[in-house]
C-alpha cells in the first residue's frame, strides 16, 4: 500500500517552517508522516531525514516543497535522489518544480527529464561557486591595487566566512542561515559584511 511522506527543513530554530508544513498538508500528507529537521542543508546527516528514509518503501511517495529544502549540496541531492527513486523504488514530488515529479511520465523520457533537471541544477550551483571565487580574487586584487591593507582580524574573518557572505549575497541562503553558520548576531553580521565589502572581499 502506497504511503505518502513529507519532508520539511529550516536551517535554524528561529526560522518558521509553516509555509512548508501548509504546502505538505494541502497536498494531503498526514501530519504523522511529515518529518521536520531544523538543521543546515550542507549534508544529509539529519536525524529526522534519516528516520524518514528508513521508513520509505517501494511505491511510497516523498513530497517536498522545494529542492533546496532537501539540501544545499546538489551532488549529494543527486545521490539521495538516485537512492530513493532507484534503490528504494519510491517516488519524489517537488511542489515548486513540476518537472521533478517521478509519479508522472515513468517512461524513459520522463526519467531522463528529471535526471537532466537535477544535473542542470548541479552544474549551475557549481558554476556559481566558481564565479564567486573568481569575483573574490578579482575584488582582492582590485582592493590591493587601491592600497587597501588587510589586517589580521579581517583576514581571519574572510578566510572562514567569505563564502558564507557571498552565498547570502547571491540569495542561496537566508540571513538567518548565514548568521547560524557564523554564529553571530545580526548587527555583527552586517558589521562584518560591511568591512569585507570595503576590503573588496565580497561583491
């Protein structure tokens, strides 16, 4: 018998999961079958996600609001997608992206389209990371050409957090997620970002 499960994720305890929960409920997912994690999407080492995966069986359906709620690392998303749809034999429905719905078009073409969409997302994500690194290097070079000197404290901040700031600037993560990763208050976050922008380390 087919069972429908839902998965929702927010990155911090302060973030509100209501939008996802409402969407899953409206689709018809029973509250007892919705799994929620309040954790980063950098990997799949999340307690409730792992519990849900253990319950999934062949012909079951997993519903998620958007692909980034599953995770942020697209290489790992592809691996999980393959595990769920091919190894377990369950289906996945991404509500915000109708092309990612394995309950439809189960022929070769339908499977090919879903896999292709995931590969494109992975490519775009990787390409953007490389572009960010290039812009970082160009910004640092331009700042040095202007005579900007990077102090030890600023270098420490940049080395550890520059990617987080640029991911926030690209709207890949929310400010709440960025603050959680760094472990700082909103005022400190803006102060650090202002200093890094002045130094040309974030765009």
